[in-house]
C-alpha cells in the first residue's frame, strides 16, 4: 500500500530556498540574520521554513554543509589532487582569491564571516570545529612532507598550517573590505614565498 505524505505539498524548490538562505547567512552572518530575514529572501512562510528545515540553527547547519560541498570545496580538492603540501596550499590560496571575490555571491568565506559577533555557543563552536578540522588536515599533509623530505626537517607543521590558515582568514576579510582577486592573489604568492624550501 502506498502512503502519501499528509498535508499540502511544498510550493517551493527546497534547493533554491537553501541557496537563498546560504546567501543571507554568508552576507550578514548567523547572529544578525533573523528568521524573518530568511523567510523574506527564501520566499516562504515561517511555518514552511520550520517544516522544511527545522529551526534557524538547524537550517544554518545544513547551509554550512552545502557550502563546504560547493563554494568551499576548493580546499579539499587541492589537498586531494596536488602532489605536495606546498602545491596544495598554494593552489588553495590562489583559488580562494578568486572564490572570495567572484560576482554572484557575497565576498569572503562563509565559514569565517558567519562567525563574526556570533553569541550562540553551539554555532560558534561548530564553525570553529570546521576551521580547526581544516587546519588539522593541512598540518597532517605538511607533516607527511616533512617526514618524506619534501620540506626541511626543522619545519613546524602546526605553525606552518596555522600561518596558512591565518593568511586564508585574512584574505576573506580583505575580500569583504573590497580587495580584488589580483590583490589577493598577490597575498597568496607572498605567503607561499614565506614557506620553507625543500632540502
């Protein structure tokens, strides 16, 4: 026997609504984006939002996951596809320069800017955990290159990973302040010149 869902079918496209919510959170951050802001940009009522996505925090968690698979995927792709940590981080920073400034969406990185002035501990903590997990992945990749001789034996993997993360976070804020892709690419190149050279 086929059972049909109760109630009226949704009158909106869920993926489109999720993308609109992503833009709102990316532009304004988690804390200052209200449910009424979300329903306005998503073109749905509050009951529809709660029925489709849960509460604001649950919606934001889904936004973060969708962002990581789309706009933010360049970092994981670089780490997976490049032969060395240097090549992976260099590619990540250069691609970030373009992603952070391309038209069609807010500037910078949602994972960084959405946490600004966030006073909801669970949300702030989840974003911090995402960023720290990314740093740990970079650190592990650098450590492997040190162990294989691709980077000098005295290289501190944690410090170099944090340096690279600090550059990326700074580039995000610079993009929001109006820096161009060319200017941020120059920052990326300068950061890579600061990396130790292989033995």
